C-alpha cells in the first residue's frame, strides 16, 4: 500500500490537459492498426458472405433462416443502449454533457473494432484458413465487450482525459476477452446477459482504476459536481433507452426460439419490479419523501443487470420479479450509504455510482444464476431443453445442473478477480503523468477538452465564483463584446 | 350533481404533498402482491418455455416461426412509445419535466405487471392447470393496457400526487381488462390498434377524473403552466417516437403476414396526412400565421389514433390519408376551441389536451372501424382473407360484415361508458384527502415531489414573483452562498 | 452569371415572413392532391393485401416469409433516422430548434406521400391494372427519397420559409425519382445505401439552391448563428440515432439473406473508423487540442454515407474501415477549410455543412462503389453470388464486373448533374418574392414562424443587443409584467 501511495505521489505533477498531440496520435495510430489487423484476420462468415446462397441451398434453408433475421433487431437495440443509453446516462453533470456523450462515443467506436479481433481470436477463429469469421452475433458481442469499458468510464466520469479513456478501453477489451473465454469456454459457465462477464468485471475494473486515480482534492471541483434541471432530463433519455432495450440485451445472443423469448420476458419483469422499489426507497430515505433523480436514473436499471445470467433459464416470472424487487432496494441504498462511504473511507470516487448499478447487481446476478442453474431439473426444462439451455454438449455432455451451479459461482469469482486485478494494473498505467488528465479544480468540466459555445464560457471561473455578482458582470460584458466568436461555418 | 359538489367540498382540506409514508408503502405492498400473484398464476407459454423444442419438432416448425420473431421488433417499438413517447411528451412544462417522465415511468412499470394478470385471467388462462401462460404477445398487450392509464395521466399532469397515479393505474388497468374482454370477446369487435379500447377509454377515463378533481383556483399556478424553449424540444422527442413507432403499435398484435403488413402501411399514411393538416390549421388560426408547438407536439399524432381500429382492414391507402387529413384538422381545432371551452364551462382541466389527441380521435377511429367493417366484401378481402381479418370463426363463424359493423359500434359505446363511468368512480376515490396531492398554488411544479438541483430551486417562489427583480437578487445570493449543496456522490 | 445576378436583385424586395395564407393553402391543397392521386393509383401489393393467404398457400410459403419480416425492423430504424436523426441534428442552433425539428417533420411527412407516387410510377406500376402496388419496401424507398430533400434542407437551415421548403420538397422528390430511375434501371448501377442517388444528389441539390439564395448580408443574423450548450446536446441525439441506425439504412433494401447481413457489417465498421479520425482531426486543428462539437455531430457520420453504394458488395471488413478512415479526415477538414472557403469565395452558405457530410462523402461512395464493382470476381462472390449481388439478370445478364464499374461511375455523374441542375432551377423558383422567407437580420430565428414561450421571447432584439445590459433590464421587466401570457390550455 505504501508503495502504491508513493507511486501515486510520484505521478502527481502539474497537470496539462492539452491533448492536441496525444489524442490525434492515439486515434490515428490505433485506427491504422485496426485496419491492418482486420485486413489480416477478419472475413465474413458463412451467412454474410456472398457464397451464402450456395450454403443455403445445400442445407435446404430459406433466406429468413439466416442468423441476421434472428438477431439483427436485438443488435440494433443493444447498439442504442451502448451509444445513446450509456452516452446520455452520463450527460447528467451540469458542465460535462459533451464529455459524457462524446467520449462515450469515441471509446465505444474504438472498442468495438478491437473487440471483434480479441473475441474473434478466442471464439470465431476458423482454423482452416486462420481467419476470424464475423456475422451479426459478432457485432453484438463486440458491443457487449465495449459495455464493460463504458461501465468503467462511469466511475471515472469527469476526472480523466480522452487519451486515458482510450488506454482504459484498449486494456479493458483485452482483459474482457480473456476473462470471457475463461468463464464461458474453460469454466463453461452460462452468462447470456453478462451479469458476470460484463457488469461485474466492468464495475470492479472501473472501481479499481478509480481507487488508483484517487484525487484527495477533488472537492475543488465540487461546484461542477452536480446537475442542472435539463441535464437531469437528458440523462433520463439514457436511462429509458437502457431500461426499455434491456430485454434485447439479455436475449440478444441466447438460443434461437424459446431461449430468446424467455430471456426477454424475464428481463422485462425484473426491470418493472426494480422501478417500484427504487421509487419506494428513494422516497422513504429523503426528508419530506422527495424523490432523488440520481436514484431514478440509475437504480431502476439494476434489475436488468441482476437478471442477466439467469434470464435464459427457467427463472419463472415471479423469480424475475423477486430479483428486481431486491435489486431496486439494494441499489438505491447503495447510492444513499455505500457510495459516500466508499469515497470517504475507501478512497474510491465513483462519479456515476457504478458500484450500485453494475458491480453489486452483477454479483447478485452471478449468484442468482448459480442458484437457478443448480436447481434446474429435467421435469422443468424437458430433456432436450435442459441440454440446449445449459449447452451440455461436447466435452460437457456429462455435466449435471448441480455441478453447473458450481461452475457458475467459479465464473463469478474469475470476473471479480479480473476486474480488480486488471483495474489496479491499468490504474497504475493511467497514473503516469503523460495522459493529459485535468487538474483537481478542473474536473467535471468540458472546458479543457471541448470548444464551448458562448453561453457556457461565460460561466465564471473558480476565482470569481465566491464573488458571484461580480463574476456575473464580467461574464455579461464579455458576452456583449464578442457576440459571435464561434459560428458553424 | 349537488351531491358531487358537496362531496368535493368535503374533501377540500389543507393539502400536504408529503408522500414519504404513502408512496413507499404503496410501492412495496403492491409490488409484493405482484410477486405473490405472479407466483401463483403466471407461467411461460409454449413458445417461451424450455419445452418449445419438443413442440417445435412435433409441429414440424422451425425456430424462426416462434411468435417471438413475428412480434418482438414491434414489441420493442411499443415499449419505446410507452416509456419515451408518453414520458417525454409530458416534459413540456417548464418545471414539471421530472414528474412528467418520472411518474410516467413509475406507473407504467407497475401497470404492466398488473395488466399481465388482469388480461391473463380474461384471455390466456390455461384451464388445464389454472395458470396464465405468457409470451411476447402478452407483453405487448400489457403495454397497450398501460397506455390507457398514461393517457389519463395526461389530463391530470401536474395536479396529482404519485400515490394518486398509482391508484388511478390500479383501477384503470382493472377496468381496461374488463372493458377489453367485453368489447373483443363478448361483442366480438375488432380493435387492433386500440382506438376504442385504449384511446377512447383512456381519454374519457382521464377527463372524468379531471372533472371530479376540478380545481377552481388552479390559476394560482399559472406562472408554471407553460413551457420554456428547451422543454418544448424535449417534448418533441416524445412526439416523434410516438409518431414514428405508431405503425408498430397498430400492427403489433394483428394477424401474422398481411395483417401486420397492412396495418403498418395504413398507419404510416394516416400519420403523414395528419402532419400537413395540423401545420395548416395551426398556422391559419394564429395571428401572423405562427405555428404553435402545442399543436405540432400533439395533433400530429391524432391520425395514428383514428386509424387504430381499421388499420388491419382493407382501408386502402387513400382511406388512411382521408382519416389522417380529417383528424389533423379536428384535433388542432380541439386545442384552439374545445380545450378552453371545456375548462371554462365544463370544469374539465385537461393539461395535455388528451381530449383532442386521444378521446375524440379514438371515437372517430371507432366509427371509421365500424364503417370499414360494414363495407367489407369477399371481392375485396377474398374468402379466406375475410374470415381471417374479422376472425369469423368458432361461435362467430356465421357473422357477416354488415353485422360486424354494428358490433364495432357497440364496442365503441362500451368503451365510452367504461371510461366515463370508471373515471367518475375513481375520481371520487382520488378526492379523499389522504393522497398527498399538491395545493393549488403548487401545481405543475416538481418541487413537492422531487429533490431539485440548485439552479431550479433558486427560481423565486410565488411571493417573490411579483417583485421579480428583488426575488432575483435573493436567488443569486442564495446561489452564491451554497454553490454545491447537492452532489451525486 | 450576370443574368442570374440581375434575377437575384429583381427578387430582393422587402421580406415578409407571414405565411398565414400560403402555408395552410399549400398544405391543404397538396394533401388533397395526395388523397386523390393515392385513390386513383395506389393499392396494397401481394404481401400486404388480404389475398396474401391464397398467394402464400399457392407458393408454399409460410407467414414469416412475407417481406414484412425481412424488412420491417430496418424500416423502423430508417424512419427514426429520417424524423429523429435528421430532425434533431438540425436543433443545434440556439434559437432555431423548433424550425429544425419541426420543418423537418413537415416536409418529411409530405415528401413520403409524393415519393410513394413518383417512385411507384417508375418502379412498382402494375401494368395489368394501372395501379401502383405498395409494401414495406415502398415505405423504405419513400423514406430514402425524402432523405435527399432533408439533406438539402441542411444547407438552407434558418434561411428559408416552410413554404419554400414544401416547394423544395415537391421538386426534389420529383427529380429524385427520375434520377433514381435513370441510375438504377437505365444505367443499371447498384446503389443500396444511396451514396449517389440520395447523398450526392441531395447534397448538390441543396448547395445549388443555397447558391441561388445567397444572402450577402447574412452576418446581420450572426448573433443567432451558433449553438448553446444544451442545443448541442440535443443535436447529439440526432447524430447518434443516425450513426447507430445507418447499418439499417444501407441494408434496408439489399437482397434477403447475405446481402442485408453484409451491408450491415460493412456500415457498422466504416462508421466506427470514421469516429476515430474525426476526433483526431478535430483535436489537431484546434488550439489547445480542443474538440469541436460541430465535427463530432457531423463528420462522424461521413463513413456511413461513403460506404452506401459498396455496402452490399464484398468490400471486406478492412475495406470498410479504410473508407471510414479517409472520410472522417476529409469531412472534418471540409468543416475547417472548405465550408468557410465556399461561403467566402463561392457564395454558398451551407448552414449544416452538408457538403462535408453528404455531397463529398457521397461522391467518394460512388467512386468506392465503382472500384469495388469493377474488381468483383467469381472467386470472391461465387457464381450465383455474383449474379445476385449485381443483379446480372434479364437485359443485363451478359454484364461483367469491369463494365459494371463503368456503369457505376456513370450513375455518379447523373446524380451530380441532377443535383446541380435541379438545384439551380428550383433555387430560381425559390427566389420569387412570394414565399415568405425571413429578412437577413431574422435568419436562424424561430420567431418569425413559431409562437415562442416566454423565456425566449425575452431575448433582446438586435437593436438592444449591442447595449446588452440595458436590453437585459428591458427583458426582465417585460418578464415580470406578463408572467404567463401563454399557457397550454
């Protein structure tokens, strides 16, 4: 710990958030690398290649049985969750909406390209020609993989530079792919909605990085560490698109037929229950029973996380409701008690509260999955249904549900370890004083990284803030003198 | 009438909008009841159960013929309409955006659980084991059922407490399920898009409640009874998602194949025509020809409501355009003339103008449906097409189109009666002085029910309002002294 | 040129933006014409008609093979792009958000009706009965057709009246349908995502009109020619929905099976690469490396445009990335250098920068398509795959890839010519002093065409602007005196 501490001090030099060289360099170099690697490794799979028509006729299929029609609607929903859902959920800060939605856009667009490669090497490598073959399911998995890094970004929102986020994403995707391979293929755990591989991993990855990047003087930015009325409404766009499309998230890569159908139903119900208990807890813990938008924006989603692993199982509608019920309570209590506790005593500053929305519900989801799997029986699933649902085929054809439950629990442990371990290492890298992160009094502020329109630049800087009336005059005068320094053309 | 009046007075006591006990209690108790009832009654249907694989092989089907693939994309579109469409349409008020989108979220999440049960008992009860079997079509129907209550909320926006909304929803869903059973099953009317069962019922239900909850001194909140520039833009998010996805709404539960296909086309066309006549009437009735955002946000949707019943019939593209054409004019005229008239002379305060957007177009939709059904012929539909479209099977296999037209008209009457009758009863219940509704000078204000961010709390209260310059100083000073009382962590 | 100049001067009379007679008249007359023409010409096609059931059984199909299930999810995504994507992308101006999203709504709703007719006459006329038969693919094509006009609107945003936009749309759709027929049917070019027929045509059409409507004194509105913080966030809604659903746009009307599958993958990748190079160039060309929201909102989409033609070909994943890589750079450089150049030296005022987002990437897309087509081979596509992808059937069954490449290039030329030529003619018509366009000091302002809520009407007019502190007092007083002149009821 002392070593970590001195390492931290070593890295605390004067901050310079100018990313004019580093951001373009990273973007161009990495994008070039992506082109080369995709050129060497990635090709269309059987169903997206122009030879499909031969395959189709040979297998006696019809066009509608192309996997595209099973999964493309779900893919588009997941895509919306990644870019609008996560992006707008992070617009809630009064002065960091550009960074919230903009950097989310940047790292997701980079991450998915790298994910296609990393996941491809582990899952879709065609050994006959050494190529990765991609189709619509690969796109969904790439989006899933990116989600882990976006979750981590939630803990760091407003405190890091875009270059740091690119580094976080590069390592995050890499760790994700390895962790996923271990959990799904080696351990043979099932995790359709990614409670473990996405949410638990992403949550602890972000929290560990946040611990490494702890800023003791973050209160210097406290004037910006809150929302305004309309930024909270913007964040509700993110909340609702995540909430509505979560059934697609959890069912996107489950089995054709009843698997996708059931996963959607279970998620739909879990999320509905979460909303009610979130409102209940939010109201009862506030003076006068007033609701807190932070809870409504975030905790209402916890049920979708927690039902991720078990969504494809025969969890039963009431089982989904119970999961959602508990998670709404726990997640809201997390915002009220755990987040302040972690900041004060554990040196973990978690801007969006990802511990309450992803890490903790993800762990619950892993546990629910283990229990549900262990309790599976042929009478409930049917003989073939049991085999299909848990993929008791190939090397695992002698597996039984009770043993599967143990494997699920093992998978959860791997996800936690990868998250924390990976986060500590990546956090150490991100402490290097070369990434252009903002100074403590400049956090939660778009100003270091974005050209801002007039109206916002006129908000007085910190020195004028305590003398607000005067700062206002200065701002107005400035506004009067340069009415249109920035225009679109 | 005198009795109602004195009952009203009896209930007018001092308002206390503190819902700290009642809201959590209602949420937790009702959610617990949902878990128990779902546990007792609700199971997966044949296509979402793990036994599907056996059923599939037995029936010689392929996975893509699971109902999930016929209806899931439409379901997700409907889901967006319910949560983002209705939710954001109600963010237009300058200070009630949290309540608009937030309470919409709450009651929809509760309502859909109760709807699964109520509709299940009437429509999907499996008599062999006494269980309700649910699949994707049940989810769509639950969302539809909720829509009726959200429409009613539109009339009451800003004037009721979340507890009242929960009560409104509980009774509304119950009434809906009974009414729907009578109209669709007993009367055997067709109503794919719910012009009658959803919009007419929901509209009159809300208007009747609003009449019961009439506030003679509502002008005390008139300072908040309007929009600001950006709240109107937020509302356009709701408008557009409703408008775009309405073809999915009207086609979501119609027959596989041509039924869904035709319903989508008809709705697409009707809505397009409505936009043009709405712009026309909005412009011609304003001085200088300026457009009114209220009309654009609402009346442009009337065509989708009015084509709901007939969307699956052979209405013909030009028939859809005519319906849309008329509804755009009528709905916009409704906002200009009928809503003020109803408020002034009929004591109905209709915040969002649901009479013009849902009730009146819903009635038109019922009439259009009756006429179109009565005019159906074998030459237009084909022998089998006629039977399929109007479901002339089982007990109704001797039905003829002209008689069906009469049944449609009967269904419309039932919807109106249930709406008005149910609304009066529920309105009486909601007048009880126990629900925490806001005082007359506190309506259209998020302040009683939400923790608000700094910027908005600094808006001067009513007493300072008439002395605006002074109030402003007070606000600025307050802002200066406590720059960050609320933060996310 | 001199003639054009004098024609311009002839038309510069005093502006009167009152559209109280003209806008309603145009809307009602044209909508009536639509009803009549749809009544005479448009009927359901085989798959949306009630006779489908007979056709289905005759062809031994199942319901899921109705074209509805192949294309409806893509249609809804395209629909979102047209109304929310284009609409919200144009809300970025501080005072023209109503006009951006509202007029987009109006002209899209009109345009799609006219497009169904125009495209129907060219492509779907059933010669046995003289009727146009429409289905879901017709709806997608109508939306595509509208996109061309919405692109053109982007160049003119804030400078034209809604009546001018209706005229622009009427002619634009007409030109589009002719151009599309020439390119796709006569020249037999392939253009699934419309790089040529939609983006190149629409871009040059808008730029040519903008040149004809050049306003030398537009700087009188420069105070309004910029964004505010939240209007930039609103515009990101448009950006992201366009970005996310572009794979659906480019795959919506490609071949069933591998065609749709491959087009979605290629577009997904091209767009991802564009984001990285856009961020890179935006940062490197600004002092301090700050990002410009204009670039992020627009240039990130250029890859989707440029991959439109080739999306259905075997472009290969790395090919898509390369296209996206180049377009992100070129488009952002366009915003930095070309748009100001065009305004200063070429008298083309391009409000949204459609040259950089649509025209230039569209041309690149056409060239990429020509090269990719010319390089196609049986070894890559397979014998049947080559025939299907390039539709080497009927009159074109002897076509070879190299020749197809030439045809593609020919198609691109036709698109450019139609865009520029049509734009000059329509621009001349729009200069007539009868359309109610705003004065030079009233551009980029919702005030001439919309009833505005209180808060925005209190922004001081131009005369008070240079004396800002005083103007502010006036505004505040006004606000105090009439706190609620406008209410919803």
